[in-house]
């Protein structure tokens, strides 16, 4: 049996939703083994993620206007001066190695 990833299932459901009258959310979710509640929970988490992302990007643009040559670590420190905690957003630094 082929195992389909969760993200793929949600993307397929999103594309097929509303294309035919018998492609209801109930039928599509049932065909992938999910419930309607799981579908709507996924939608709300995706919306929340994009809202948080937009808030952080707007703050980064403001910081870049004030300090034009600010690097990643300095940006991270500026964001962690209470701004992220005030909005209830958690974020970490990704270290990259070559």
C-alpha cells in the first residue's frame, strides 16, 4: 500500500474541492481517511501561520528601514526584544553549514 503524505492529501483536497458536485469536503476527506474537523483545523493553522509570517515580515521591513545593513543574528535579536513574545509568536534561528 502506498502511503500518501498529509500535506499532499490537503493539497489534493484543496484542488478538487468544488470542481464537481459530488466532490464534497466529506467525500474527499473520507477518501483520504480524514475527518472534516481535521480539514478545517488544518485550514485554521495555515491561516494563522500566514498571519504570523506577515506580522514578522512587516517588522523586519521596519527594522531594515532603520538599520539598513542589519544581518540575520542582529535581526533575530531585534525581533526577540519582546516583539515576538508580545504577539505570541515563537521563532528560532536556523544555522547553516557549508
